[in-house]
């Protein structure tokens, strides 16, 4: 793989020989994969002074993945044979093609180097390994990948079955999150030693480019998600008990379930406006759920559940640091192999030749946003019914909590008062009426 590689990387060419495209055609799938016309490449062999200056001004930007916001081929950053590279699936030749960079008119995108990754990067030893995984990925179905994910979730997390099913479904969903207009968040609540961190660690290993952050801050997240395109990674926000106290964090989370949303920030070095994408699946872990008074909009975007101590078969922390133990090394290699398989499967099935069916799930508004993408992904598969039952369970829990909320208790009383006394009522009268009609005791601090 490395013979004659260095000089070809400098040219931005792929690492194998294929014919050049016809003159004048955009080269998205061969030779250099950069969308550069052949005649443009000929000009660059003898660039003018103005062209050299323009070339110097193009910024070189690292990115984890790129697809022209779903309109072009998908490029995924990996470490291949120790070298940073992008991978793209060449559908015509049914091969995985590596690239050193993606050149555009105004910028050059490059894959991050090993030390730049905030998570364990996807590493492949050789093109031969890629070809082996590709052949395996072609045989997989969405339900077979779900079954594998569920087996891993159960192995490391002893929780109720509907929670395990949701976690496994979200692992698979994370690899296709940017094919949907919305996504939900997971809220995991539990005391010390309840298993919530184990869920976060398992999700970190299995999900798409999952970044596990403790006590996260908004600037860190902005840098992570970037300005290139939505869905760069999955965020696991651990120890997030005070997340509802940060205005910037709440802005990120309230907009981050919508594929099209961006947040505007001013770069204090250049004083230019910059626009950051916030979309992506997020797992929010803490000892308590965010306050409904401060974070009602966030809670509406979340499926929240409480975890309790259990006795999982394996400890994810020990497996992720096997310390030479052969059994742990074997289990670790199984996790990493699944992770690689999921990435290659994503490359194969990302393009619109595999359309997502539009279905009516018989729920509306926010509940629809919570459930529909995942049900669409598994629609028509043997596990569809299991997925639907799981979401129904979580919606029932969510709706029962809403029925016991302060708003659910007070609003009917206020409606009753308006019907009796008219539309103009003083706040003093409302308070008196609430005290008269709702059982309870006054409390003053």
C-alpha cells in the first residue's frame, strides 16, 4: 500500500490506479475525487501568479466527514495504515477508495491526524482489511446490525429490556442521523453506581464518532461540531447536572435536534460572524434531570429514563483497558470490529439510492420528531414492531409525567376560572382561586 505513496499523496490522488474521466467532466468518483475538472488540473500544472496567490489563500480545514450536506458523495475520515485519509465508496467499482484531501474552490478539507481526534478514531491497517470488512458489510441488513448492537448493549448494561432496545436502536440510528431532518436526545438519570456511566462508555465505543465529555462547555461543543456540515459526531454529555444553567448550552441543545439549524457566533479575533452546526444525537447523563422550569424545551426533545444498579456480564471499563488479559482483548477486538463494520455499512448505504420511506406513525408534533426517524430506519424489517413498542413505552412514560406536571394541574383550574368570571382577571384573584381549588399547603422559605 505504501509503495510510491508519498509523492501521490502530495498530488491529492487516490491510492490506486483507475482511468481519468473524460475531458471537462467533474471528477467526483475517480483519479483525485476532489470535484476538479480535468481542464482545471491541466491549468494547475502551469499556474499563473494570480492562481498561485489564490491557492495560498484557500484555508485547509480538518473535518471528520463531508457529503456536501447530503448532496454529494460521503467522505469519512479514518487512519489508514497510520496515515490520515478520507474513505469514499465507489459504487461503480464496488470499492472503498481512500483520499488525502477534498479540494473545493474556496477551501481544502483534510482528514484529522491521530492526535486531533477527540474520540478513538476509526483505524484500518490496510486496503486488504478494508476489502474484507466491505464484503461483510454488503451482507448485513439493518436488523442484523441492530441485533449485534443489542447483544453488546446487554452484555455491558443490566437494565430493563425497553431501555436496552432503545440504546441499541440509537447506536444504529447514529450512523444514519444525517439522513433525517430531526433526531431525539437520550436523558439518562441515576445515582452513583447505578450504571449510567457504563451506558455512556458503551455508547461511546459503539455509536458514530461518539465524543464522551465530562462537565461539557459550549465552546468545546462548538469546536467539536464545527461549521462544515451537520452531524459530525454524537455527543455524550456526562456529569451534566447543571447543563440547564448555561444559556449557550441550552441554545445548542434546543437547536441541535434540527438538521438545518445553526448558531451564530462572533469570532473575537477577526470579528467575523461564524455559523456553527449543532445537529446530532446527544446523550445527556446526570444524577438528576434538567429542571422543567429552565429546560422545558430541552426535555421535550429528550427520551428520559432512570437507571438502577445491575450485574452486567462484562465491565465495559475493564474491556476498554484490557491490560493484556486475553479474554478482555478478544472482547475489545469484537467491539472495534463492529464499529468498523458500521462505518463501512454507512458508506455503502448513505446515498439517496437507499431512500428512507416516508410513513405515518400516527403521532404529531414533538412526539413525532422523537420517534419517526428511528421507526423509518427500521421500517419493513423484522424488528420494526419491537422498535415501535419500545417508543410507545417511552411515550407513555413521558405523557404520564406530563399529566402530573405543575402545568397540567394548574391550567384546568385557570380555564375554569376564566369560564366563570371572564377573560380579564387579576393575578391576585387567580392565586386565590388556585388556593381554593387545589389541595395542598402553603410553603414559604
